[in-house]
């Protein structure tokens, strides 16, 4: 398999290693399955009690770390104490609200929280910092030394050129069908494609492992290489910032923009038509993603009529009360490769409506400062994707009082939107779907955002690979169903 950069420090309690490589070695209590199903992992049974303030867990029997150390309640407690309740991890509700842990016996623990934890089970599926490291794999002072987990793969060697793993023969679950996995570092996408076509590697792809562009996918397909396209769980969205531009406070103007852009053209420019256009915030693969809205179809005359009704008139650029209808669209190629070209499509299409758009390209660091500081009129965002949804995006990108660091906010309306998001956060399990639907309906009815397309997952593999299936999330490595045919 190819990765674009070295795997790095695989300590599962830190944020430095490559997600997909950590996934080979370390396992969670629960697994995030396709379509958002929570499946057994190192835990076989669980229940959420006391209104969401207690997680009762039964651990799997007979599990050992790669060094022979048993995985039991003591090992679980040791791992949790390395991350839970620490300020650096308090972006997770389970860490921020942690109240204590009780060991009932070797296979039974009860984890307590001060308040009900939103998305509790999903949080315990993350790649980091929740996965489990052998207590014997640290130095006397507790500092991390080597990656020893319970997963199906054991690391044999690691360098800046490659990491090599062998099948862990004492693995508790279904063992991989092949005994060795080499993860080669190939930074250049052309080099990865050439290596795949030559048979030097068997698999490339994924947003974080070794990304493939849509153009590259088409090139590989034309060359007879197997390409797998997954609809994905991440959505590309265009954000409006009414706090910076008076015109964007008017829902009519936002709606005009929403129906003034051609989503099919955007999909073609960015993903050569491989991405599905949408009017929804979330893919149907995301749990509790809500009812399906019609995907907006470009309607120039209807968009112009809305701008007329909003009082914006004139040519070639509309104006109102002496103010021209001009907007700045901020893009970052480092965040979304190809977004500059998409911005130029949007610029051209909105000019037909009488809206003048200027494009400001920024690097990754500048985006991480400008977007949270709301230094944009329009900007492209991506939702967080599985396993962080729906609440990762709903709370992180819409609740005005929640500090999400460098991610910024898709839309803010403290008076009208915050109460709906808060109600969803504290809804009971039975009421949660309906509470979330109210959030989705408000965003849709007010044209608060412009969902564009679902970002596809793209993988490619050689003829040697049989049974390939895309992973449930972009953070996982897809090795589970693969067999090798010589």
C-alpha cells in the first residue's frame, strides 16, 4: 500500500501519526460500521444508563496485546487515564464531562460522566485518542516507546521510507487473509500511480493515506486499473457570512446565490462528475441525516427575480442605496485542491446575476486564521465526515458559543439557530432525530448555507487485490476483506 507521508509517531493518545496506519495496530471499544452502525470491538456489550451519564461496558474475553499483555479492565483504566479529562482532549465531550471509572471485575467497567454525553458511542470509535496501547510499551516514566496494540497487525519496522507489519497470529478476531503488509511512502501522486500500474504496490487512495484526484482516477480507469468510488460521508458546502456583508443578511439574496450556481458544473470541475450534487448538509450514509431535500437546480431568471425583490438592481453589477453587490470568496487549495477552479465557476455564474465576486486565495495557515475570525464573505467548507457526524458538524460549525479552534463557523445566528442546536444536543434518544430535523429545516428554509456535493472516497488497486471494500470512514485502512490473487 502507498501513503503520501511517513506514518510518524503512532502513539494512539497523541495527534501526530497517520490515522490509517494507527488503525492497523490499535482498536477501539466500539467500531464505526458502514452507514453509522456502532458495532462490537474490544467491547462485546454495552449500555448507556442514568440518562446518558453512565456507560456500562463488558470487555471481550481472551484479547491480548501484541506483547502478550492481557487486555482487561486494568489495561482499559490505564489507557483512559492517559487522555480522558485532560484539557488537550476536551474537544471531546467524553473527556470534558468525565467524572470517574469503576472496575466491577476484569471484564466489566462503568464509566461515569457529569452530564449526558452527546455522541458518546461515536467518540469511543475514534482513531485517537481513545484506542488502546499496551501498558508495557512505555518507559518507566510513562513515556511512549513503541506501537503495541491489540489489532490484527503488528509493526515489524518503521522508517521514513516504509513501515512493515506482520499479521498478529494471536488476534482475537478474523485474521487478515495475507501475512504481511508494507506501507510505502510515496509523496508524489504521479509516482504512486506509476508504481500501481507497474505492480510495485497494490493499493492507493483515501483522503489521508494517498489521495487520488478525479482526473487521476479517470486516467487509471482508462489504463485498465480497478478504481472504486465511494459516495463518502463528507459534504462540500459554501458558507455565507452575513456578519461581514449586509446583503447576505437577506435570505432572498442567499437563495438567489443558492439557485444561481450550477452544482453539476462544480462536480464536473472538481471531481469530473464523480461527486453527487446535493441540497442536504449530510449524506444519507450519516446517521440521523434527515429527510432528503431536492438538489437546487440553476435558475437564472428566478435568481434575478429574487434579487429584484430584495431591492438590488442595475447592470452589470447590481446596487442598492449606492452600495454595489460585491462579495469576496476565500479559497485554499491546500484545504480543498481544485477549489480555485470551482471559485472561478461560481464567480462567472454569479456575475450573470449581477453579483461581482472577487477571489482571494490563501494558504492553509492563513485559512486557519481568517476563517475563525470570519474574514470572508463566501468560503468553501467541508463537514467533518464519519465518525464525527452528525454532531461534530452541527455543534462545531453552527453553535456560536462553541469554540472549535481553527475550523470556523459555517453560519451563525445566536438568536434563532443556537436554540435549535442546543435542543438537539440535549434531546433524549427518542427525540433526537426530530430535534436535528428542526436544525436541518431551519438551515434549508433560510438558505443559511449552500450544500454543493458529497466528497467521494476514491481508491485504486491492482488485479492482485480481490474483495476490496471501501472503509467505513476516511480514517480507517481498508484491509479487512482483501485477499491476494497471484
